[in-house]
C-alpha cells in the first residue's frame, strides 16, 4: 500500500518530496531503485521533524504502536494519517498524540494479496473508495488535505465514522478474508486423503480463495483489532451456511433456489460491467 502510494505520488508529481521511513536497510535501496521516493531512511530523526504530512502504512497494530513511539519527532502543525484497515483502535491511539499535530484516520479500500515494494502499483488507487475518519480534534483543513491526497491519486474519498467503518468493512473485506481462509483449509483437509483436489482446482477456486494468500501479519492485526464486528459477521455467515447445508441435506430445491437466486440478484445489482454501484451520498456530504 505504501509503495503504491509513493509511486503514484511521484509519477504524478503531487508532492515537493516523497520521503520513506522504512524498517529495513534493504527497503531503502528498493524504494530508490523503484523510483518511488526522493529519499529513504531508517532514521526517523532524519525525516519526521520536517514532514508536513506523515502517512503510516504498516500493519494495524504496528501503526498503533508507532503513532506514539514516534510522536516526539513530529513537526508542529503536521497532519498525521494512516492507511490501516481498521479504524477504532487507531483513532484511539491518534487521540493521544501531542496537541500540536493534526491526526486524521484514513483507509483506502484497495490492495493486493502480495506484500512489499515489489508489488507496488501506481494505478492501485484509481477509482478506489478511500475512507476518511477524522477525530473530534481534527481541523477541517487537515480533513480536506486527506481528501485532496486521495483524489490526487485517482481515489474516491468519503467520510465515515470509525465505528461504522469497522462494521462495514467487516462485512465486505474482513469476512471475505476469513471465508477464503476457511475455504482453503477445507480443501486442504480433502487433499490429505486425495491430493488430486489441487490438480482439478480451476478459476472458481482461484478467484474465491485469492485473498487467503494475503500477508498473515496484516490479517492477524485486522481480525484482532476488529474482533466484535468480525465476530458478528462470522456468526451471520455461519447462519447462511447452515441454511444452505439444511436445504442441501433435505433436498429442498425451492429453498435452495431462493437462496441462490437472492445472492445472484444482489451480486448482479451491485456490479454492472465491473463497476460497483455507489450510494448517492459520497464525499464530504451526508451522514458519516
């Protein structure tokens, strides 16, 4: 996510400078070779005191830790944001930042199962929803800056309260990861007695299991920092699976057809020609 954003900002010449603070010396070389940054370092003291906008792109629990750990380096007046996939715990950590900086939560709704700079893609944010979750203390100018950041790389920003964000993304992002994990593990159990299952796996399995290959640390952080909402969604999914199982076991064709048709119609209504249907209220307007 961070490498893709840096690459997009550089290619579009959006910022005076794009500077990367990385954890590994090897990543310094990678970022420079990729052409994603003007400067990269592992030393926060070299870059944070001069940064007008600081964007955390690490896994969620790392963001929560780093926000406070690096707070003594922030420039007075700097805008501090993140790209974490859950918001309530991050917003809680941001609330404890020094009074002289302006925190704003954010979450671009895009990504890949591949991690690292090698997977950086400047087009990743094109037409992607980008959720912005300001705090009570966030000045309007700081929120506007994150909207401008998102729009500058082709994303579609909108406001959401942190709690609402976490509930919604549990349904359409975190549950799919959990379901893909369950799918792969179920097939793996079949493979223990008949490995040929992998030989016959084709596009359907590939598409529905894709996100199971996501970075494990990233997914651990997402699931554990959004426990309540993810738990609710797993319970809902379990109830749907029970209905399907009961209909199959009972050879209840009418019930099974009704379930399949309802899902099919919803999916077709949501996506038309690969374009997701948006709600009419987006951007800065409407109820967050």
